C-alpha cells in the first residue's frame, strides 16, 4: 500500500518548508531546558518537565506540525489534484503521508522525550515514557492527518483538541483520561514503570490507540477518494 | 480513442446551481469549452476529471463513471488551472514524479521524451519556482501527458501565457488532437477557441448554450439580428430602399458607410444586389461588422 513516490514528495514538502525549523526547535528547546534544570537544581525537578511539558505539549505540537505539513497545504491550495489525478490508491496516499508524519513525530517528538528523560537519570522510567510517547505519537499523527484531510483549519482544530480537550478539561475531569490520546500512552508506559500514573485500564488504552490510528488513516484515505475541486469562486 | 460523456449532469453548491442539466459527448480531436468567467467551466471540468460528484445525472468515460474511480487516470491527463505548489522540485523531478506515480516501466525515458515534446528539456534542471507562467504551463502539460493518456483535460491552459508560448502550446494541442486523442480545453477568450478548436461547446450561466463547429454555431444563429456595414455610391438612397425591406430592421448613416441591421440574413443577401441595380446604386463594400465570436457570445448570453 505504501507508495514510495508519494512518501518522497511528502518528505520534501516537510523538509522544504519553513515550518521544519519550528519542528526542530521544539525538541532542541526541551532537551536544553531539561539539561539546564538538571544541572542547576537538585532532586527530581527536571523529571517533572519531561512528562509535564515534553510529553503533553511538545509531542502533540510536533505531531500537529508534521501531520499538517504533509497534507494540509496541498489540500488547502488544491494542488493535491496533481497527486490525485493518478491511478494511485487513495488509502496508499494516506498511508504514505502518515508514515512520513509518523517518522517526523517519532524523531522530533518521542525520541527527544526519551533523551530528555535519560538526562534526568532513571532509565526504566525513561524507557516507559518513551514507549508511551511512541504510542501517543503514532495515534496523534493519524488523528491529525485525518483532521488535515477534512478541514482547512486543521492546525486550529488539532490545537483545540490538545489544549482544551486533553490539557484543560483533562486536568479538571479525570474521566477524560478514557478519551485522551496522551493518557492512553501514559497508561501503556505505566505498565513498564510505576513512576507514571495509572489513568485508565491497559487493554482499553491499547485498543483505543489502535482503533484511532487505523480509523484516522483510513478516514484520511476515504476523504482523499472524495476530494472535490471547487468551481470558480 | 475515448469518449467522455455527460448525461444530464447538474451540480449545485447549496442554493447556487453551477452546472444545470448539461449533456455533452466529447470525442477525439480538439474541443473547446467556451464560456465567460463564472459560467461553470471549472465545475464541468472538475466533474469530467472525477474531482466533483454530479449532484444529478452521470459523467462517464467510455461507459465507466469517473467519480471515485481511480482507474480512469490511466486514460485521463488533467491540467488543472491551479498553480503548482511544488516549487522546491525541478521541472524534471516533477514530471518524473508523475511518471513514477503512473508506474511507467521506463519512467526516466518517458520523462525525457515528454519534456522534449513540450520543449522544456533545457530548463528542466531548474526549480519550478523560477519558471515563467508559460514554462509552468508547459511542465504541467508534460506531467499530464507523460503516460500518454487518451483524454487530455486542460482548464484555462492559456491564462497568463505570452503570445509566442501560446502559439507553441496550440501547436502541441493541435498535434495531439490530430493523433486521435480527446483534447478538451476551457477558455473564456474567444479568439483562442476559434483558432484551436474544431468543435466548440458553449456554456453560459451553467447551461449548455450551443454545440458544433464554429460554422455550425454561426448557422444556428442566423435568425438573430446581424449587423452589416455597406459602402455604396449613394448611401442615403440605398438606406431608404433598404429600410422598406421586411428583412431589414434598422438602417443608420455613419460616416462613409451605412450600418444595416438584418433579421433575415438569407433574404437580405439575395435581394441586395437586385435592389442596388434597380436604384442605380453601386455597391463598393459589404462586410459583416460583428462576425467575431464575441457577438455570438453576447447573443447567447442575452438569449
């Protein structure tokens, strides 16, 4: 299903835009901040930042940037017709673009979280958080790809999901953990290290992450099948 | 050889009807889709290219529906009006990507062949964002033609292209039509369509207003008032005589000639020489003053 040409073009779209530097800035800042605090303070203050800031904010932001870069602009300006006017499976296009977005999210999101967690010491909890970040990064990138395929305001919509639903409401109502990508990842990480909280049950966290990932990519492909060019405005 | 058929196709967006009950059969050769801006040409093109579902009716290519049918792109090449946003690719990379997406067995060779055909071999190593409008247009056409489709759809292909490049593109499209490919291009510029298309489909306000070769469309409209400029030895005398004819609607003296508005073209043409001779007027010149497509168009819009 993977289409190498589409993936190559998506990668070029990702690397060729100014957003790419923003994508790089997030992990660099995170690691820099954690290093600084580790050096300047005693105790576990630096560790707090990794799940608190890195995992809940940097990871989804990176995923939003990556997913919207590989699909958003092309859908916005309609130039995706150049890819779609080819006998290429729409699901193949969605999968290829998702894999590129996923790769970017893992490299610029999950991996730096792992590095930052390692800097604070304890390897077990670092591995646990990394596993959680890989799961959440995978799920996020599929969800945000699907959002990019339906709306011109994908970045805003995705940000609202992260900031309002997951962060703000998620902090106020514990039940939202059952419907929060970041909490599913945390729960999966908890299976490896007790230092991570236990917000929901494990089979649910695994199942829900899987379902959202598959449904997100499938939905993006289906939207591409029905992609419409609007007439003269 | 492919036929693109619209069968009572309509498309509306909310309350706005963009295309209203259009039936067309586009066969091999060059066809021009002519209409003013906002007539629904882009909507029609999008439906024909499988990028818009008809709200009612059917759009088929050789009998197969085009909407949500990825396989038609083996046969269709599309040149959208939309700008290329792949500025970071070179012309060659872009055309090659198109060849790869079609999984052509020898994509590199197909790329070079089509670049040569549109005369873009030399600038192909430069990035797309350094190209002029005409060059981008040619690269877009190359990308659409790289898999040798039997149908080529071009939306406003001559927009913003300078006259020399326009001639070049027209030659290319004419050649493709002569090869037996189905070439359909849209335009709101009358002389373009006149010069290139053997067959013309006119859309006005979302409706199919006329169809045929240029001559046929002209003949369709012989019952409309036609304007002639007449020069003779005695314009005033001739004017008086003409005004008495049933076929003439209006006569006016204008400088050195006579403007005559004629209802019945056939009768007027037959009667004029006899009338002139009978009243001792010598005719110097008789010319239609609005034979351009523009007037055909204005008439269709007003109809």
